[in-house]
C-alpha cells in the first residue's frame, strides 16, 4: 500500500491511499504553512504509509495541528501516532468531540473550536464550521481555508474506487451514483433531510469554495457553490423517495 501526493491548491496537498479491502480511497490533506495542518489522520494501521507521504512534503515532527470532522477511525484513528512523532502537535475539533470522546482517546488534550472560530496557521486562515450530523455524527465539523477557498469537506461527495486526484467534471453525479448503487448513504445512520440539514448545506455553499477536498474520491475544482447545492438536491430527493 502506498500513498499518492497531489497539490490540489497552493500548498494544499492531497495524500491518497487506495484501500483494496474497502474499495475506496482514504484521503488526508496537508496544508503547508508556519504551523502545518493535517486534515484526517487516516487509519491507525495506515500510519506508516501516511507518514511517508507527509515526510515527502514537510518534516512530520513539525506538524502543529491535526483536524478531523468527527470521531471515526479513518478521521482520527492514527491521532496518537501523529502526536507521538510531533511534540507540538495538537488535535482540533468541535467542543462536543473534545469533551465526549477525543480527550479520553488522545494522548494529549485537544483544542476545542467554537462554530465560526478561525485558526490562523501562518498565512492561512482555517474557519471551523460546526455541522452536527453533516456529513456524520453529532460532533461533526468542517474546515474552510479562506485564502484559497478550499473546503475540507470530509465524507460529503463520497464516491468509491481509485479515481483521479482532482477533477473538474461532475463530482455530484459520482456521489449520486454511489448512493443509487448502494455503495454510500445520503447521510449517516439514515438521518432525515431536515431544515437544519438544508441550512447547513446552504451555509457551506455560500462560502463559494473553489476546491472541494473530498475524503473518499477525487477532489473537485470549480464552482463549489453549485456543486454543494446540487448535492443537497440529490440527498433531499433520495431521502424523500425513501419515505414514500
């Protein structure tokens, strides 16, 4: 197993490992700056290959921030491995995630982030967006890199296989096909599409991201606003059909 590294925006690196047992890519995103930020740790058992990929970009010991959307193995399974090799590294996540799960799991306390709080890592500003149950779990949150307008969007736009690192084509169609084929679910744990879901996705769309850093599948460059609104329509349609 080996990771592939692609710069999908200026100093934003996609680290992708195809896992044949799951049939999906597991993607991490490293933002290179004064205080380097890693989004997703990858699975604990994948740490050696992810470490090698990060080392091709920066000295892993200089990693400062480790972010993730929600408490799940592919999001933060290797957190303690990263904390072990980066003495100044600290996890950042939602207040709920910190108090309920991460501070018990992690070898060092995490830094909780409030909704809309900005983490400055040098030239870059990362805005934390609390998004409970979007895409997964009550502790969920996403990060928006304001300079390059890159949305680190976790499981949104999930599509399986081992596709190209970056696409400008129909990423919504790929996500829809995965749901229709039973390879993905519209929202985790059969959550309904509620007014809150709609307002959350519209809030993300209003950021007008230029790049969508997708955790499973190709990242997307283009009109992120339209892509998110289209994805919202797909999820709403599919969940409405299930209720009928």
